[in-house]
C-alpha cells in the first residue's frame, strides 16, 4: 500500500468495448472533478475489450495524471471488472459509474453534499442513484428490470432498493467492507445494501448510452438475475419443501379416495390419473434438482477459491501507480 495521501474522490468505471463512449466520458468526468477541486483519480478497467478501448485508456493515462488504466487478462464481466477497479482505487470516497454515460457524472457534487449531510440528517455512508426514467432502453429491458427488482424484493430480507443500479457514491469504510466479502458471484448493489449504514437515494433520469450498444444481452441478464437471487435468497431451495408438502397432501387425498373406492367395491380405471401424477412428480423433481444444482454449482465455484479477476497491466496514477 502506498504511503501517499488518499485522493478525496475516485471515479471507478468498468469498460467493455467502449472506445466510442470513453472520450466523452473522460471529458465530462474530468470537468466534474475540476469543478470539485482537490485530489481525485479516475480508475478505468478494460474488461478484455476487443476494440481499441485499451489504447484509448492507456493514452488517457499518459495525458492526465488522474487517470489510472487497468487492463484485465480477459473478459470477466461487469461485476468483476468493477470489483477489480474498486480494489485498485484509493479514494476516500468512491463513485461507481458505467462508462456509457447513462448515469450523469454531473450528479457527483450533489452526492458529495448528501454524504456530508446536506439533507440535515447527519450524512450518509452510501448515496445511490435511483432511476426515475430510463431513456433509450427498450420496453422489454424496462419491463424485465421492473419485474426483477420486484421479485428480488419478495425473495430476500435485504432491502435492495428498486430501480437503482450500481451508480452510487460510497465511503472508504463501505468499500473496504465490500472488498472484504469473498464471494465470486457478485451482485454489488445487493452487497452494498446488505452492508447497511445510512443509505440515501438521489433520484435522477437515466439517459441513453452516448455510444456503442448494451453489453447485456438476454442471456447475461438471466445469469445476472440468477446470481442476484441465489446470493441473496435460499427461498428457491426451500420451495421443494413447500411443494413436497402440497404433493404429500394430494397423495394422501388420493390414497383415501382409492381406499373408499375399494371399500365400495369398484376398482379404479386410473391410467390417466396415474400418468398425470407420474409426469407432474417427475417434472417437479427435475425442477428441484435443477435449483439444487444451481446452488451447488455456485458453492463449487466458490470452493475453488480462484482469484476473482486477473490484472494484466496498470498504467498511470501518481507515484507509479496504486498500491
Ligand atoms: N461491462 C463490462 N464488462 C462486461 C459487460 C459490461 O465491463 O462484460 C461494462 C460496460 O462497459 C458498461 C457497464 O459495464 O460500462 C454497464 O454495461 P452496459 O451499459 O452494457 O449495461 P446496461 O446499461 O445496458 O445494463
Ligand atoms: Mg449502460
């Protein structure tokens, strides 16, 4: 760990094929940090991009001493790329933001003020952006996002705020707690919510991307949702118990029915009901096995204890780079 004093603010953004968005991102974030004054840094993580993202980042790090460019060995995905950036950054306060400018960096001063206690309620540990509107995103994306946040709220005890992404300002204390969590399948907004402390929303309008396209196709969205649910809830695992009870009750009903039928002297035709019961039970069992498999797979991944991300290069930053 370097002995240099910490910058007041670190801005951390993961970048995957963002060559077209980055110049505008750097310009706007740079202007916001200029306005704020004091020492700051911009930590940008190239998550194994296949376009010129790394060249853009390395060049920016060469021109602007505030920029720290981190390159991962390969694509690790949004949440792990972000984790890599968070582990490298050194600021007292950390702004987590996407590189596509869907979330306006210009809100930083307001977030800083809220963290200082501008609402008269004694400061905050986390100031998170809460989306009022989402421009330039498909109805499908908005509908699935809304359904997802409602579902996760029902399944978990942690109060994960709806309509909030990872766009947030956190204190060094919260960040250190976050980095101390060893889990591989990271759902960062949920983990930050789980930490607790005073978490304050700041309502804003989410814009369309400045350039490029969403890196979250449906398959990644499903995986993201599965990670979120399995890391914060064992309700699906318990579902087999509930269904087992229901099935047992139904089975007992059937049993009584057949006994009474036998007593009254008529045997049951029964093929259809038998097939229905077999099919239903077989389907249920496979479903439950699948759910158990999902948790087991994550347990297995976790038990391997591999590093969460692998850094190939770090360029820039004062005193020869962080740490
Ligand atoms: N991202 C990343 N690695 C990935 C996918 C995305 O680092 O494998 C970054 C991306 O460059 C962006 C942020 O994560 O800065 C959010 O991704 P995106 O904007 O595509 O998601 P959306 O806003 O559409 O949900
Ligand atoms: Mg985006």
